[in-house]
């Protein structure tokens, strides 16, 4: 089963309250009302813990949060404390994996908000991140309009001359990788 963030305990999805424009500023949350969450990020295919996954929280009630996230440790575990009660979208990100939102039914799909009641400590959240796809071969087309008599002197990646004024580079990229193509064209006229 892929892509299910699991939680022990209860979760509700109640509509959050909105603050009126002329209402007095919100009071700081009492220390005993602050919340916490903890859990783990794992590779959905192997079950191995994922270290250095970024766990982020987005407060849907508009109130700012002084502790918006955490980074998982070597065992894939994370703890976020001193969270204001409210509704949050929670997601896990890591290089080489598809972003995953709490409550999503699959990778890249929308999740469901987690509602934290005053003083709630939610344990055992599990984010199962799916590895991104294999390397991709990307064609990059360049049109050489100056003249039809040209030759490529050097190129940083393989290429094919497709017609008198077009060259196509063949670039292999790993997930989240970037490459710069450099070449020198000699024109004859």
C-alpha cells in the first residue's frame, strides 16, 4: 500500500475560524495548550528510513507558527513541538523522492488537513515517500539562423544536426538535476 500517512489517535477535519479585520490581536498560546507531532519518513518501496527529509507545516488558520517544520534524523524520525492548535497541511520532501502530503491517497495527490486541539501530542505519523523516476533523456532543440553553412566545433553534450539550421542536443538528467549546454558554432559564408 503506497502513500498513506498513518496516525495513531484521532484526527478531525473541522473548519477553522477566521479572525475579523477589526478584532483585537490574537493572544499568545498558553504553554499547556501548545501541541506537538512526531513520526517518521520512509522509502515507500523499501521501508528504509529517510534521513534529511524536510517536514513542513502550513497553518490554514492564518496564524503564524514559530516552529513550522523539522528535518528527519538518521532513523527518519522527526519531532515538531510548540505548535499552536489549529488546522495544518503537513508535507514531507526529500531530494530524489516525490513530495508527499499528510492524508494523501497517493504521491503528488492532495492531502487532508490535520487538526490539532489544544495540548494535543500526535505520534506515529508516517510519510511513505515514493522515489522519483529513473533518469530522463531530454531533447533540446537549437535553431541556428545566422547561416545554413555551419559546423559545431565543440559541444558539452552529444548532438544531432537535424537540418540546415537545426541542432538537437541529447541530455540525460537524473531527477532534480540541472545541466548547462555549451557549444561553439563556426559559420562559413
